[in-house]
């Protein structure tokens, strides 16, 4: 026996329903009767990793996908300041992270610049020194440097700063 079809309207888009019953479906989430177009022309999820999903109208399918994406996007790692400093330490000491010396030098320059912007001091030369067998960063006093030398005062104590001037 042939499918007689159905009258009425799609509860999602309002289009007049004149398709065969086999082409109609109820949304799994909102329960509305939906037409072929509103179910995406196929059962949503049939060609994805969610193949077992029952039909959703396009409105509910968009909400489902948006919620899935937001969940995936918002899964952040939360680090303590101590953990972050361990990562920075491993990058500075070359135990991981960089493929070449230029990347290491660039990272040190950007890190020293960031510290200077927040704590005073201006970055000068950044290089690898053979005699110290280490990467070095030259920091100069600037107008933002605290009078006592700030965060830099306990390092390279041969040079001291008072009121932003070398003494």
C-alpha cells in the first residue's frame, strides 16, 4: 500500500507538509515534527562520529554542535604559578621547547622585555656567551626602574643602580 502522505505544517519552519510520512521525523530533543529540509535532508549525525544519534531538527542540531564545540574549546589546563615557572625554567635552561639558538634568544629577549615592562629596566644585548657557557641578557636602567634596582638588584652585583643610574 502506498504511503498516503500528511498535511499540516512543519513545526520547525512552518512549511506546508505534503511529503510522504517516510520523509518526516520527530526531533529527538524538542519533539517537533520536522520536514526533510529541517532535519538537514538526512538524519543529522548520520555521517559523523555521532552516527547513533536520533534525528534532530536543524535548530536543535545547531545547539547540540555549538554545545559540543564550546565544551571542547573550554577544556583548559589550569596551572599554578609554580608550574608555570617550571615550564619557563625548562625553556630558559634548554631542557625542552626550542629547535635552535635563535628561538632561545628570541624567547629570552621577549621574556626580559615583559619583565622590564612590568618591573622596570630595558633589554640590551641577548646572546650566548662562551666564557659563561650560558645565554645572557643585558638589562639597562630606565625611568620605570624602582630606586633600589627592583627585581634586578640581586643579580650581577658588580653593577648597582641607585635612582635609575649606575653607581
